[in-house]
C-alpha cells in the first residue's frame, strides 16, 4: 500500500517545487495572495491622468499684454498738477509697437505710460487714432522686436469655447482669469450694429479693460471691454464682454491707414427673418433675409425709398444668410457707393439702389 502512495507523492512534490521556483523567478505570475504567505513585491501602479492646463497658451500670449497708465493734468494752477490717473491693459499687435486698448482707458489723457510684461517702461506712447463706436484705441511706442499676441484670421469663436482673460486688474500685476464664451453677436449692449460683442464669464475688473481675451491655445479672440451694468440696483455676476478680434483688426487697419475709421451708413436697423418672413428668435433657424425697422427719416435708405418692415433678401445680388456679415459689408463700403437692395414689400418684389453715406462718429 505504501509503495503506490510513495510512487504518487514523488511527482507531486517535484511539480510543486518547480512551480515554487517559477513563481520566485517570475513575480508577475504570482496570485494576489500567496497560500504560503509571501506577499507580491510587484504591485500594479495606480492609474494616473495628466492634469488639464492652459499654461502653454498663457506662455504664448501673456508677454504681449501690457499695463497702461493714462494721466491727465490740471492746468488751471500756476504749475501743472496731476488730476486723474486711469489704469488699463493693452495688447501688442505688431513687433514695431502698435498696441490695441480700450478708448475709455486713454480718453482725455495728457500722458500715456506703457509698461511691458518684462518690466520695460515707455513714458510717451503716441495715440494713432481711436474709434468711439467700438471703444477701441490704437497706440504706438518706439520699439522693435516686441512680443506679439498670436492671431489666426480664420478662427471663429463659438459659444462654449474656453477663453482666458489677461490683464492687470486693480494694479495687482498680470493676472489670468478663465471662462467660456457665453454668447456671440451681442449688439444691444452698445446700441450699434457695427459692434458685435462676445459675451463671456471670464472675470473682468478695473484694469483688465483693453487686455487680451485668448483661447486655450493662446490665440487672440478679442479685446476685453466691459462688465455688464444695469440701471436697476441688482448684483450681476459672470457677464462680461469683449470686442471680437475680427472687428478689432479691421479698426486697427483703418486707423493705421487713415488715422480714423470710415464706415458706410444707410440709416436703418434690421432683424433676421426666415424664408416665411417671420422674425428669428433662436440661433438654429436659417436666415433668409432681414426686416427693416427704426428707419432714419433723413438717412440715405429713407431718401432712396426704403420703408419700415421691408424685407431685404439680396444685397448687390448676394443672398442674405448672415445678417451681421451683410451689415459689416455695408459698414466697409466707401461712402458714395451705390448698393442694390432686392426686397419684398406687401408681397411684391422690388429692387431699390441706395447711395451709401458716411457714418458720423459719436
């Protein structure tokens, strides 16, 4: 009886010994719990995930954002005395010193001081020109090879995009705040069809005005402008505005070329309508035209014969599908140019030529 048992035990013991040696040599084959009580030294690493950061975008754009001090002096005394000092920010747009900011930052200033992110100071910035409609101003400093903000003319900001506001709030030094674009195409804030503001919730405080609004890659999205204010005494949070880069660039180019912004003027406001002529209240319905309202009784459109409630569906042969683009096209038309408007009035089609006039500055 013992001989067969002995015969069976020998290969079993040999097999267990070989398995033990294999597990010692190959720790990856060990089970989570060893029957003999030996712990595994090769525990799996904890799962990790790279943290979300916008540091690269900030590093690309922050060096181009400057601090602006504007000072005015009281000349009514025997010697000039400093009377007021405004704080703001600006964005370097070219290596040779063109800087965009808000007009209200430098309005009525006798001296404009620019301090770069690297600490360099320029005490006599030149005012190239300004535009009260968009609240933008263009400054120039005598410098070369300056850090410029990254731009992309093909980039179109969309609701939901992450944005970073860069500026010097309350003179605390350069600061970054983060948010998203809440809405685009805001015109009723400034009562002008020539300003198409971006709404975002990246915090803007005193000193941020004129600074850069960039996306997560550091590309310029707009020029920070203002916080929403209400006539009623209510607390408002998370509603801030910026002038889109496309408009800011257009203003800058005109100020460099002409020293002022020349805009075409027709003398009416308009609302988008669908193919049935019904006013559009959302951003999903395709635009098929625009309906005139608030017609200026002395403006060129009225003089040519346009009327309130006319629905324009073509401008110079181009179908109206993006009302803001068409209004910007009119604004960029040189005064004295004739534009043909194809419209519907009382169910009948009409074509009326209108001669563009120049929009008078505010």
